[in-house]
C-alpha cells in the first residue's frame, strides 16, 4: 500500500529489481506486481509476489538484509511494522517495497490480487457476492462458497496456480495487466459465466508433518 508519495516507475525499477534479484534464487517464481506491472508511469510503492522453494529461507534472507542495514522495516500507521510470514513491508533506498509470499495453490490469486488495480479488485469481490458466485476469497485463497450452515467447513480451497486459472474461474479470458481497469471488469462481469470445474487443494498434512517439510 502507498503512503501517497509517488515517483517515476523508471526511477523505482532498478531498486525493485535489486530486491527481486536478491530473493530470486530462493524462489520457484517471483514477479513484480502492482502499478509497475500494469505499466504505470509513476508508482507509490512496489509490490512483489514470491513463490519460495522454502518460505523460512526467504524470510530468513529478509531478516538478514535488515540486520545488515540493507533494508529497514517499513513503518505504517502509528509506527507499526508489517513483518509477518506471508507479507513484509520494507524500505530500500527511499522506496517502500512489499513482498507477498504465495504457494503453488494460491500464486495465481495472489498475483492477480496484488496486480490490481485496487478499485477493480474490490468491484470483482463485491460482484461475486451480489451475483451469488460459487467462489469467495478467504484467508489468502480462492474458495468455493460455504453452504451457510457450516461455511468454514464447506469453503474448500481451490488450487489457483497461475493467473490464467484465476481468470478462468471468473469466466474470463486472461487480460494483460495494462488493460485491467474498473471499467474493463464492469464490462466483463455483466454476463459472467462462472467456471464449474475446479481443482481443490489437497488436505493439509498435520502440523508435525508441515514442520518437517521445512
């Protein structure tokens, strides 16, 4: 998220690529998202979506960059920081850079979400509710809608490994980032046809197994 100060994208690109390159060796995929991906001439910050091989190693690398003084933790409202296991905000040479971690089953959704624009994403979410779509965004994943009686149990996670799958679930052909606008989504969702076939995320292993995976 931006604090309102915008700079030329051409001036921010080098700094964004430096952080991206620093993390790239730890990732299966890593991509700059946000307004820079949409080709805007100026940006308020930079958003990076990373699909790490091992999340703890990527988080440790960011911690090491802080310890070395290469980056600092970004400050938000009331001086708070955002330095969790799925989302970290940092300052690098005067530029705010936010890194969002994804996995193989939500990478497409996270990249779509973080590419924006924000008002367009919000409209899509609202339309999913208004049109009683079979899908919902919850907990960092795209899910089938719960049945109302037991929504948390029934809201199974859907595997969205890339953006093409995200657009397919929305009943749309993939749209280039530069063409994504509120007006575009308004037009495309007038006669949307929700995808009926989905691939579910396998059940999560027990916590002890998850720990061993790292």
